[in-house]
């Protein structure tokens, strides 16, 4: 488990960290690359620059063989960026309402792997609606929810008695990851934190979630050691 902390007011600019995509060489079957012992496949993260791709490919295939690979990778990155921009333009950020309960339960299932009762969730959202210390942000694409993140203001006894923001339940629907939705949600919570003069934001992420860790670091969080203890429900 890792704790991540970000000072409120820090920038969330930069490239989003997306999932890994494969780019096969566009050469014909008679190409030396196609007949080589190793398939010509280059794993490319969206956040990698073309120069990074060049260095990785050159080390594996030699500088004379990488031009077709680079052309393919550049086109892939351009298409991905264009698709992400189009998708983000249609995304609306707002506070969750009880009517979102069913869609929100589906999103949370992707995060936890366990079902949440929509009726109970609607009741909880209704109670939260009057609490100015809680922000449940949702990203909607039309009538469909594609992401959510919750921020909870916590009072503090240090730091000039200013609060900090605890972030929970961050999830973007699998088919929308890597397109900037998560970055938009985190920026929304940062604005909420700044509006309440928070000194920092903090969250916890499972130790095995390396891609999530890279994303949080890309939006200004840094890793810190932390501890978590699960409690048994009362009988």
C-alpha cells in the first residue's frame, strides 16, 4: 500500500498515463523484421515522447530498422490524442445526485469488485447532498457516467488549523482510461480543496496498482509510506 500526497494548489498539467498499446511494424511479410526471431512489437505508453520510443526501438532493432516503427507510433499517438480531445470535450463534471445511484454502482464495481446496492447508495448520496465537506464528483458522457472521485474535507490541529482533503473512490470506466477523464476529476477535487484552503490532498492506493501510482505522480502527488487496518463489522 502507498500513500500519496499532493500540496493543494499544485499543477496537474502534463500527459496522462494511459494503458500500454502495441504497435506492429507496417512492413510486408518479406521484411527482415517480419522474418526475424523476434516479432517487431514496441510497447508505447501515451506519456512517452517520440524520442523515448526512438531510443527503446534503436536499442532492440538498430537505428536503420526503426523508421517504419516510428511512423506507426507517431500516427498511433496522434490518433489517440485526437480521440482523447474529442471525448473530453463531451465530458461534463458535476456533483453526484441520487438519480446517479445505478450508474455509480456499476462504476464502483469496477473499482472494488463487489456490488453496491443502488437503493442504499441513492439514500447515502441524498444525505451527503447537504454536507458541504464532501464532494462526490462524477464525469458524465451524456446520460452515462464514465468516472467518479470523492473528496472529504478533514479538520486538522496543525498547519494553521486549515483542513486537508482525503480522496477516495477514484475510478474511470475501463473503456475511457487514458483519455484524460481521471486527470479532469483530480483537477476538480483540487479546485474543491483550494476553495476550502486545504493544506494538502491525500489518498491511499493498493501496493499492486503500479499504473494508478504513475497516474497520481503525473498529477502532482508523491509517494509516502502509510498503513491501513481493515476493521471487522460490528456483530
